[in-house]
């Protein structure tokens, strides 16, 4: 009898298996620092990465479509980013004072991002959306934020309502009632948005993952982001565009440059730092002004947004951020990543069509998504597109891993500017073998 996907996964990863009990002893669920690392029977422990590839502790090599949760548009260990970090490291990690390299970093952001008159660096993508929401509330003097079902904006209290299905229950316990009551969760529907904006005068802003939920897993209708921009202007509420993933990936100026839309505020992380911790909020002058320290005691204590953070804009992240943004500014990395992603999507469609499985392939820019369950995603919402059976998701990813390919999450991935045609060809062989193995095990079937 042929070896199953799970059996092959266990056989290939004895060192990862041996490490897992130690991970479980120290970390809740054994995931280390992220819920997404938890899987059955154990996660693969990675040792190093270079270019489009990474290697685990057992010596297995993978073509990587996770890329640091989409942080590594330049691929793993890009030599210019590594050199920038090595040059910065001997001078110290923290001075408690402004750094010239941070000024250069901020200038690069403002030159690339259309809405960026001013920028404020933070410690992560989740911190960027938390700060953007606070700025929106401070600017407007209002309390409520509108967000869309299933869009992902990090893990803090104000973005847990509406993150996971069912959308009327926060995605985590421990969220205070006040936070839940201050967030309005809507399906991605412009008519629903206008109805709320017209009837509730306590709306501070609207936050949108511009690609659609989870980097386009649940795509938005064409024109949707423009519609949000039009309605937020009409009703004088703050538009926050979450570009933590799309920023610098969809284009050097992010999704907003592609669409020709300027939000009031945008959030960034990941590529911003060259793949190190950090993030930023950028926006128009009038909105960012609520952070100004004026010297007026009344204003500075009661009328401005307070923001701290020990490691914001630290010298190491400034160095790698400058190196990365200098490269992404040319657009060459994005163009190659997009080309390779389209080549991959075309090849994946040919595979699912050849095996006549009920699945479809989609994606924009340098992303790809596979949905098992239908030949088209037309008419499907987040409840459907994010509800593939866990055994299908797990076996799909592990089936690829045992064939030398890794994904980002669920059944999706992103590409870098250093993926090659040879990577794509090898990956398609792995996808082909995985689809066949899943059919042989009865995990997926003909349409």
C-alpha cells in the first residue's frame, strides 16, 4: 500500500518531530510565537533561508511561497539587506534618540506611498492598525470603526470582532465588551456601508484590507475600494487602507498607487523593514497632525494622540528598511514576482483541469489561492472561501512539503522577485503529485 501524505511527512522530519515535545513544554500549543505555526502532528522547524528557498532542521529543501508571511518580496537573506544589517549591528541597537537613517527611511516611505505626507514608525503590523484606528478616532472625535467581515488587521482588541466566522463573535476570548461595541462589522457591500454612514453619526473611520480578506483569499468586487473612498469622503469619515501586505508588493507605491486612490491613512509592515519587525502609519498632513507635540500643555495632554514604543524605528530596522525600499522602488522585483505568479496560476489551473477536481485557482499581483470545492469562486463569500475542511488544508500543505514546496497559509501563497521559471516548473510537479495523492486518499474528488 502506498505511503500516505501524513506518513511521508512524519518519515521525512524526524528532527522536527523530536523538537516538538520541547516546543509544547515551553509554548502554549507548541507554536512558539504564532498560532499559524500550530499543525498536526507537529510543525516543521526551519533552519535557514536563501533566495526563494529554505531548509529545515532535517536538511529538507523547500521552494518557499510563505516568505516570512509575505515580508520577503526580495527573497530570503537578500545580500543588500544582510549587508545593511551587518553594517548597522556593530554601532548598537538602540540610542533613545533620533537616528539619521530613520530620517532617510521615512523620506523613502513618503516618496513612494501616495498618501504619505507624514509617517510614524511602530513595532509591527498589528500596532500599525491599532495606531491608525486611534488617529481616526482622535481626528474625528468619534468612537466607532467600520470593518469588513474576515479582513485581517492583526490581533489587537479592536480588530478581533469580525475577523473569523461567525462574524458576530470576536475571534478571541478576552475582548472587552466596550471594544466589541465600538466596532461595526459589515459584509463587503457598499450599500450596507452607505446605510450605516447615513444613519450613525458616531463613525470615526472605515478600515479595509484593499486586496480583500487575507491578501485576496476573499476578493473584493472591482471598484470596491474606490467606492469606500467615495463614501468616506461623502460622509466625512476617515479611510484607513491596510497595506501591510499590499504595500510595496502590488507596486512600489502599494495598492493605492495601482488604483490611483489616496486614503486618509494607510498601514504598512513586512516589506517596509526588509523582513524585520516593524511597521508604520502614514497619511495626509491633517490627519497625522493629531500626533503633534506643540508645547501647549492643554493640547499636549488632552488633545493629541499619545504614542510610544521602545523599539519603534530602531537603527537595525531603519538600515534594512532603507536597503529594501531602495530595491523595491525600481518596481523590478514586483514585476518579476507578478510574472512568476501568473505562470504558477496558469500551471495550477491546467493541473486541476486535467485531474477534473472540483477546485479553482485565482489571485492578483504576486499571490495565488486554490479553493477546493467548486470550479469558480463567483458568488462565494468568506464563509465558503475560508471553510475548506481542515484535513484538506493540512494534507494539501503537507503533501507539498514532502515534495519540496511550502505555502503561506491554508491553500495560498505569495511569490518573491527572485523566484525563477525553474522554481515554478519544479513547484508545478509538486502540485501535480500532491493533487494526485489527495485524490488517491479520497481527500478530494472529481467535480
